[in-house]
């Protein structure tokens, strides 16, 4: 199975991504198979979290059971994370250690999830608010996630 086509300007970044994922999987005695490589490339190229039907549409030769099994292995290895929308579909994206820090816009009607990259000013405010909220409960903040729920252009 071959990975989706990627513009040449991002080939170096994709090569670095694949190298990092291969090392991470190798540390868990897992192989970085061509199928897993294709799944990682699909998620890297998407620019937003994808449902399993969207992943399968990009990789039509992949059996659904193999895709689920391999995405689960990538989740267990910390390469992929599952994002919950407002519908019944889980969505999948690369873990932040393999992508840029970002947040999500979630459609309350159809469940679509889009990435948003916050300004440094907003990131500082979110980090401070997270620390303040955690301190009142005795927690230590390790990371923060911020989802904005609304209506996507198609559902408006």
C-alpha cells in the first residue's frame, strides 16, 4: 500500500514525521508497517481530525478491520489520539508530539471537527486559566485542550 500523495514542499517534514513514528513504535517493539505509514500520512495531510469512514475513503484498499486495529495500535503507542465530536463518530488525529498544538471547532449539528490554531496571546490566557482552575482543585496542569462548539458553514 502506498501513502497518499504529498506536495514536495512537505516531503522533508513528512520524512521526519515517519522517522519519529518509526522510532516511537520501535520503542514499543511495534513495526511501522506500510499500512500504519499510510494512516499516519493520511492524518498528517488532513489538516483536521478524520472519522474512520474518511480515513477509509482516502485509503480504499484498506479493510475496515485492519484500519481500526492499526489506528488502535497507533493510539496505544501515543502517535494518534481520538477526538470526540458531538455525534457518534470518533475522529482521529496525530498526537500533538507529532503535530502543532491546536484546538478544535466542533459542529453541534453534524459533529464535524476542524482544527484552529490559537494566537500566542490566547494560548497564554488559556494556560493561565487552566492553571487557576486546576489550582482550586489541587490539580497540576499537564496540557490543555479547548473545543469551541457551534455550527459549521454547512449546518448554518
